[in-house]
C-alpha cells in the first residue's frame, strides 16, 4: 500500500523511528543500543520498525521469543538479536544456527542451550529484584560456574550478562543497579568475561546514568512515546510514530433522546449527527474507551459516544459537517492537532505501551519512509 490510505489504518512514520533512535542515542551515549521490537514492534510492525531503528543507529535488536527473532532473520536483518523468554522445553538448535543470542534464565536453560548443535551465544539473566525472569543472586555462583565449564568445552559463549529494572522508584532502581554490579563481579571471579553488561530500558536509560553500562534496551522510546507519567513525547524530543485512523462509514441525523450502541450508555441530548467508525475491540480498541476516549474528526475532538463494540463505535459530532468518507483519527502525534496515545491511556486507565501494542486484527499498515 503506497499513497492510498487504508480503510482502517495504522500509519507508521518510519522517519520518526529513525529520528527517535538518533535522539535517544545522543541523550544516552552508550556504546551499544538495542532496539526492542518484541510484540510486533509494540504494534508498529517488527520488521519495518527494526529496519528503521537500525537506520537510526541501533546496533542490536531485542525480542521476547526465538520465533520473533527468526522472523527478523527471514527478512534478511543481520544485526545481532537477543531473545529472552523461552518455552522450558525449548530446543535452541534453530536459534544457534540463525545466530540468535539466547537470554538464559535458569541453570536448566543454560544446559539446554549448551546441548544445541554449534556454540550457543548467551546472555545470562540475573534477577536483581524484579521478581520475574532470571537467576536470583544466591544461585548465580552455580550458574556462572556451569557457564564457565560449558565455555571451556566450546558449547557456550557468554557474550552478555543482564537484568531488568522494576521502575518502582529511583532508589529501588539504584539498589538493583548495585546488585547487578555484584553479579557482574561474581561472574568475573567465576572466569567469565561478558563483553555486554545491560540493565536499562528506556526509562532508566534516560534518567539513571548509573544503569547504562555497555548497552541499553530501548522499546517505548523508539516508537516516540514516553515511559514517564510526568513527561510526554515532546518534552523528551520524541515523535509518536503511529497514527490510528479509519474512514467514517456512515453519518446520520437522529433526534434528541436517541440511545447509542449496546446498553444505551449514551443518549443524545439534542437532535444531532452520529458518525460511525469501523474500529472495535477486535482491532485492539479497548472497550474501556467507551464514552471516554477522544477522537478527532475534521479538526475537532469528541469523546466516543456509547460502548465500543467488536467492530465499530459511534461519535456524536453535534451539528458539525461530517460526511461518509471523512476520516476519524484516534491517536497519533499531538503536534498534528490530534489526541495522543497518552490521552487514550488516561481515558482507558492504562499506559501508552498497551494502547499501541494491543493494536491488531484487521488494520491496514501503511509505512511512511
Ligand atoms: C520490553 C523490554 C524492554 C524495553 O522496555 P521499554 O520500557 O519499552 O524501553 C527492555 N528489556 C526487557 C527485558 C524488556 O522485556
């Protein structure tokens, strides 16, 4: 799809992703920058987002699963890729042959990686306090000793050691950074020499220089969204890359007191015009957006009227002149006079991450260079 706008459209400005990576790299200044393109590139499309991030200066890609990494390899993307969450029964042969680095979360997983044909390149994950994946500090000595044994036999190469922050408070994150440093020291005394120590995602990379180490893993920021409650895209110098819109499929005049959508949670206050937008929760629009989230039509912003259904929702545009074929814009770059993913997150009691990542279903993706 080139110039034609799609019926239900996620328009992704790849130039914005390129500029965002460049801006973040300039602010952060680490030797290496990993662009995180898991979950279909936070709803933006993994392959195009990865290519744009590389054009902006990212030299690593991060994903959750090996399958996501293989999709990037199938698209002939050849920069190093790290995948960090695996089926406990995973066999890592494909990952190793596709040169995908494996994030290791347990001793058993390390042994599985060592059994793959070829040398598995791994990053050992330490749980420094998030309480999710990774090996707790008390068990690191055993993990590092085993990794060193595998390294001596040529079964494994430990390229990295990493952890993930809870973003609970600056003090909590600093405590995790200290714990991470002890884990790195422990790894070194076990005979390992991981060249990449990495801890920070977008938030800590921007605010806590002590968490930057050799590489930062940047997700939300590369898509132009802020990880912070108290700062928006603009104040970070970032441009939201995704704009969600759809063609208005029907427009009608109705009298005062008309019920709108399932359950009549909205009734018209006066004779008015209703515009029907063909996007619903099947496309990733939260049902919590009902009667709350903002939509821009012909330069004016209105709240959604009534419930968001599976495939459609309604906007009460009053006496504004709106025609079938006009476009409803849900969110994008507020510099264009439209609502932001942050506005939608507030309306839906969630975070901007979820607003963009949940997009799915029948959207047409259009990529601007
Ligand atoms: C998702 C993820 C990131 C990226 O986080 P952002 O807040 O989007 O920058 C980094 N590291 C890990 C381990 C992740 O799961």
